[in-house]
C-alpha cells in the first residue's frame, strides 16, 4: 500500500501548529499566567519552553520521522524499531495511541459546545443572561437539557453529532487531502479571527466612566505586572541577603529561593499547549520523508504556538474581562479556570460591546477552529495504527475508529463533568508526562545520543546548538521526572482514593476507570496480536 | 500597567516575534533552497 505523505513543508508545519494551538492557548494560558505571578510567570514559562517544550518537539518529530521510514506511524512500531526490536518497548508505545483516544472522547464533545455557542452568539440566544449566574445557568441548561432555553438534550447532541461528523470527514480524506488542506485554511483563518478580536479588545477604552481604572492598559497590567512573590520566597530571599546562619543554612535558603509551584505550573502549561507527549506529533511526523527537515519545522511549530498563546491569547480574555468587571471579578474568573473564562466571562463581555453578536460568533468560532485542528490530530494515531499494523484501507480504519469513538464519546455526553474530569486527569496528567518521559529516555539513552543527534539533523535546515545534546540527554528527562514525581506525590493518592470528590460521582468515576483499563488492555492485546502474527516474518523494510 | 509590566510584555513579545520571524523566514525562504509550498525534494 502506498504510504501517505504531506504535500508541502508549510502544510505539515501548519498541521502540527494546528494540533498544538487549541483551547489552552486562548483560555488556559491567561488564567494560569494571571494566577502565577503575571509577568514573572514568563521566566519559568520560557525556561520550560527551552528546556522541555522545544527539546520534546524535536524528540517527537525525529522519532515520528524515523518510525515512518519503517512504515510505522505510531509509537508501538516506532519504539520497537528504535529499541532494536526489544519485545517489551512496543507496549510502552501503546500510551501514544491510548492517550489521544482518551482525550478525543471528551475533547470532541467540548468542541461541540463551541460550535453551539458560536450559533447561540450569532442568534443572540443568551442575550438575556446578563449576570454570571444567568450565563452559568444557560450553560448548565444547554448541557442538562432542562430549563428555560433548552427543554431537551437534543441541541447539545445535535452539535456533538455535527462536530463528530466534521472530524470524521477530515480524517477520512487523509493526511494530504483532509488534514493538510483543512489546516492550510483553518490556521490563517484562526490567526485573522484572533487578530480581529485583539484589535477589538485594545479599542475598548474605558467603557465605565465611573471606574476609569478599569481600562485596557490596566487589563494588560493585570496579566503582565510581575508579582515576584509568586516566583521568589521572600523569607528565604531576606535570609540570603542578610547572610546569616552557617554554610548549610545559607545553601538551604538558596535552594528554597525559587518557589516550586510556579515552575510546575509553567511546565504543565508548556506540556498542555505544545501537544508534546500525546503521540499526535509523532504520527504527523511519520508522514515526512527521511530527507525532510524536522529541526526547523519543530521549532517553527513551537514558535507559532507560543505566538498564538502569549501574544494573541494573552490579549483577549483577561484584558476584556478586566475592562468590564474590574480586577476582583477577573481574578475570580481566572481562578475558575478555562471554562469560566471561555463560557462565562467572554459571553458577558461580548454582550456589552457594539456588534456583540458578531464578536461573540467570532470568539466561539475561533475556539472551534482551534479545537478541530487539535482533535483531528488526536484521531490520526489510532487510524494510522489500524492502517499500518493491520493493513486496513483508510476507509476501513476510519470506520472502525469512528464507530468505536462514537460509542465511547457517549460516556462524556451523558456522564457529565465527573466523567470528563476523570478522562482529562488520566490522559493529561498521567499519559502526557509519562509518554514524554519514555520518548526522551528512548531517544537519548536507548537509541543513543550520537545516533539521535545525527537523525535529528538529517535533512535539517538549521543547526541546533550543541548544548541541546546535554539538555535532551539530562535536563529534559530530569525535568520530566520532577514533574511526574511531584504529581504522583501531590495528586495521585488523593485522586485514586477520590478525596474531595462528590460522593454522587463515585460510581461514574469508577466506571470511567474500568472503561479506561479495558481500552488500554484492548490496545495492548492488539499490539501483541500484530507482532505475534509478524513473528518469524521479515516485514520491516528499511527506507 | 507598571513599568515592570511593560518591560515583561515588550520583552516577551519581542522574543516570540523574533523567534517566529526567524523560523518563518528560514522555512519560507532559506530552507536549503527548498520552497515551502511545493512538494518535498524527492516527491
């Protein structure tokens, strides 16, 4: 079977950037930055980008292209080949298919809310909701199907069906005619929509004459004014400056100078936003040729994502909310996280500006585009796995994937926030970081840094500074180990025992965990079956 | 916004825009003479 390829270099970069640019850029980043020191957050953010994000981009692009050269578009095959056909390594690669499927199961449903809200904004359906409680009631009504605006779940289900079909149609047309073509249109459209919204926010001025301090400049200041206390422990700093205590005490103070929370928040944001550690970029890169560049392409997609996040994403939600509601209310919205900023704050803001219906539509449609370019990348690993390892046609693979995920998505549609929260926790907190750690170790330690460096530079359009040999081999894995260790220490026990969770949601959470374990077991079985069938056969052909 | 806020905003934006500009320039023009929107070398 003829292997699919990208049509152009720009196409693959836009596809990877599309995978990375999602809700995290426009909703998660402003909230996390505002809650973690504002401008001071940028220091750990850029450090994490350079020591974690960009190296992992290069690692994942290189593993993907290497695996693709042997006809493997997904992690089990790519890992197996890189680890000299070690019999166990391919099972670790299962996370690179499992994680994207799990995220896909709830992400498509959330994406459908955005499609629905873009229609509601254009038609003014929530225009009578002027308070935070009323806007929240509208969202609950939409998702619950009982209330004044919606009397059934059919509207939510209809938008879910439309979104699911749109995703399926894109992946059905394949890498070049589907994903690449959509991203070539969607990504410039996304940037234009975001730019229009940024200009609108910057021209809001001071809408409330009684509160002249609620202006755009102070709104940007809310996000960018550095709060050094979030970054540096003031007590330790005082002790270091005074120079009191013995050598050991001073060393201890120096070690405690930087607060760990902000660094973990920055590392988490870099992970979430760049789509590294999911397996999607690996699959996208597998459709490159051996001679195609990965070093510059990886850096370009990371840069495009950072631009969309810091420059565009940081200039819409927070300053807009600040202008209309002031600092205290904006802080509350930011603490509420992604959903409060996107689905509560922005509808309220956009109702207060001229042509609010138009800008409301633009806002939610922007997020919908950002969502769909990400979700198609989540679908591709499973489809590619079925195509490559089972020799299925594109039509067969897409049909199996669509039917399976359509059934699984109903857990999110009808299971509510407990199921979505459970899926999100295991996919994002556990799968992403552990898969990235596996990739980094495999790349630098199993495959070997010398071979890895040569492979990374094969066909490269730029030369990566030599210091990154050290960073990829030591710093990135240690950084990942620190994140995983801290997460396990702080969250794993509490989450496993469901501490603090609503008792009514316990059964839904347990069923979700059983579902996840079953899915993981099925994928492991499929990998076992494929390699068992191949045993004794010489099916892998070097490129 | 305080002067420190302006410094962080301008510095952050400058670094990002410079990084993206460099990457796009090399991708579109400088990539080993490989035009960006045409099929790869061995296509």
